[in-house]
C-alpha cells in the first residue's frame, strides 16, 4: 500500500481515514449530493460566526438552537440522526469524508425534514480550526478507523493534537464522548487525554466506561463489534 499523501493538505497532517468514495452514485444519490448537501453544508471559506447558533437560523425551526454539538466521523449517520431527532433544540454539525456515509445522512435530512443538522463532507480537523473557541457543548468521536497495524497507528485520529483542538472548541462544562471496540485504541485515547489538562475523565466505576449510556445509540460499527465478539469502551470527558 502506498502511504503517500493524496494532496498537499495531507502532507501537513496524516490522513486518518481511508477511502473517500465507494461505488458510483446512483441518480438518487447524485440528486441528494447536488441538491440537499448545498442546503446544509458548512462554508469554511467564510469566517465562522461569533455565535455558531447562527448557522442554524431557519424559519422552520420553532426557536433558535440552544447549543451546538459536533460529531466527527459519523459513518452511516445512525448516531447523528438519532441525536438530531431526539434533540430538536440542538444544532448538530457532522463531519464525514466518506461520500456514501454523507449521502445516508442527506437522505435522512430530506426524508425527516431535519433542520438542525449541518454537514462537512471532509476532514473534521478543518472544522475544528474554523470554529470559535468555546462554541461546542458536546462532541463525539465514535468508533474511528482503528488502523490496527502498528505501522499505521500514527494515522489514528484520536491523539493529543486532536484532543487539544477539541478542548479549545468545547465550552467549560461541555462533554466529549469517545467510543472504540479496540482495547489498544482505548488505551491510546486515555493516554492522550491524560496529556490534555482541560479534559477530565468522568468514570468513577467500571460500568461508567463499559456500559453504553441510554442517550448513546448504537452505531453500525459497534453492532459489527458485538457480532464479532468484541467489547466496547465508552469514554466520557468533561471540559474543565
């Protein structure tokens, strides 16, 4: 496998995800990409608003969103769509570079008329640099690509650099949720968090990281881990 960067931006920081595209889009998928994505995509070419709730201004919303959540690498969108439908007063930004996953969320946005979702169909680290400090109330990085081979582990998304960027955008008292079914990756996450003084791990008992909270719906990646007999870790941190 050739690990060379695909573009100049990747030469500055290692790409943490695999392929961007799968099969060619169907006519339906192309319509969603061309028609729905522009209505909910973040525009990083303009400076982020001082109050990011402005990103969700829409006459169809009964009231302005009360806070902003961020999901990095939403995969097939199961968690993001569940949170959006169960927390209609919250604005949710979802980042995912894999086109097929983005299209699944676009289909849900259209079918369920979701007005509280914004999408970035690319690397989430660009969004983290763009957002104002202290603008996010809750962030999620759930079951990121594990990169299990030792030579590829440097590409793992969750590291000290990412956690520093997340700590910057999280507001004091905000929560960060990390999930993985790879024990070594969980250890890496905890070691990285120990080096970020603005984050405090909230676990007090083993069940706090072994049992998935009720408001944390299962993703397809976690379901795959269950089928294959792997246990998952659910790590919750608070921004100090």
